């Protein structure tokens, strides 16, 4: 399965699957809002319970039109290309009635079914990318399915041995880089801080740098990516006085990447790397752990960050926030769909880059 399998027909908007996530959270609302706002440039096909989404859409805006399709009909006849006056929904029925803000394990498997349908759709050429709204891991696990997250599930279902989490978004802070993209990849993700150093290795960082470089080229259309690498320790180890991971692991991995033709530089002290004089020459920053890079990214992008999974044989983006059950319980109109809008925009830009590649 290539990064995108579909063949675009002239004049037809690219189709992107949008899985609406946990039905009791804000995912359905932000998916509908963002997809409707982008409908003239991209055909966002919602994957979820059609009846529930129709009710949600009516609550948001009676002018929003949805057209329901069965998964079997799409399998047999392909994805119909409606005009921009409506959104398509591939119906993935829920197991139980939805109470906004209240989780129900009876709906866990249906949420997982939307991910399976999205992956099937990319393989079949229906979609050029997948955008995922937030889900609740506990609901799927409570439904009897071992599930650790979107990223791991997509990797497992596509047979991908290693993936890399990348967060990206336009910088909102005033200054010379206002509006410029900030991309931060993670060498480790959801680990306790005490386990991070042991999780780093030269071979592991080598694979991560290879994935970042390859996807920046193929999915972002960056001909010669520049990657800045953070150190692990304060002051990047200060010559070994504050830790030897920079000397024994990170520096050799960066040097080996350079020998393979990758423009990787570092390690740099993380407390000084995130400033314009360095970022203006970078296409991506590789942070060593979750809270080293993501607080900066989320502060700089002001709620417009996007979670992108690198290394997959498909394009997958997501929001950078959770299900916000408390907001969903208050009814529609409380949630901000900025991150979902950016996730759709990023998926479209990546799909365009892949489609334009020779």
C-alpha cells in the first residue's frame, strides 16, 4: 500500500476519510464542522453512525446536508463523488444510544470499526488520506479489545514495524516566524521520564531519522529536509558532566545519518533550540521525549496543532487534543474545531504533495 493509492480524476475533489472518534465526545461535532467548512476543496467522507451524525449536524446547522452510504455499497460500487453541497457518511452503526459526555463500552467496537474502514478505503483507493478525531482508549479496552492508541493500531494493521509521532502547526506567536510551520517529532512518546534514557539507542535514532527524512520528502514535498536534534540532558550533557547520552548515543546517530545523506544537525540544548535563529533553518526538530518538545509546539500553535504519524504506508493526521467529554456534555457549540480544521488541511497538503510527485 503506497502513501496514497487513489487515482484522481480531473475536476474531482480529493477524498479524505474522517473517522469521527468517540461518539460521546466532541469528535463528531468538530469533524462535521471542519469537513463542512472545507467542503469546496476536499471531499471529507465521515466514518461513523449515520443517524447519530445526522442529528448532530442538524443541531449544529440545519443547512448542513449529509448523504449516507453503506460500507457494502461502497465496496461493491466504489465511492460516489457528490458535489460540495453535502457531506458523505459511510455508515458504521453504533451499538448503543449516545449520551454526550458519558462513555459506553457498547460503542467501543464501532469506534474501532471506523478505523478499519478507513484503512480499507485507502487500500481500495477510495481515500487519499485519513484524519482521525479523538477517541477514548478505555471504551475500546472495556469492550474487550486490547487497544493502546491510534498510532499503534495503524502501525499494526498496516504491518509497519516502526512509526514516528510528529506534531505540527502554524506558529501563532508574533515575530519573524509567525505563520511558519513548526514540526516536532518525538524519539520516545508515552514513557515515564525515568525510562527515556534507556529507550534511546543509536540504531533506534537512526531509524527515526530515516523515517523523518523520507516522509518529509515524500509526503511534505521538501526536497532537502533539515532536521535539528535535541540533546537529552540539560545543556546537551555539557560535555559529559550532565550525562553521556549525547556523546555515546545521539552524536554518533546524527553523524551516521549525515553519512547516509540526511541533513541532521545536533544535538542542541533543548532550552535554546526553540528560537527563531535556529528554527528558521529547520524543517523539523527531533525531541528526545514527549514533554521536551510538545509544550513548545502547543504553546506556539495555540490549539492549531496536528498529530501526524510518520512511517506509515498511508497519510494519517489527527487533532492534538482529547475527547473533551465535559464540553460534549454541554451540547454543541462549545468545542473549538481549529485543530481538526488544521488536520484536514495538513492531510490535503500531504495528499497533494504525494500526487504531484514524479
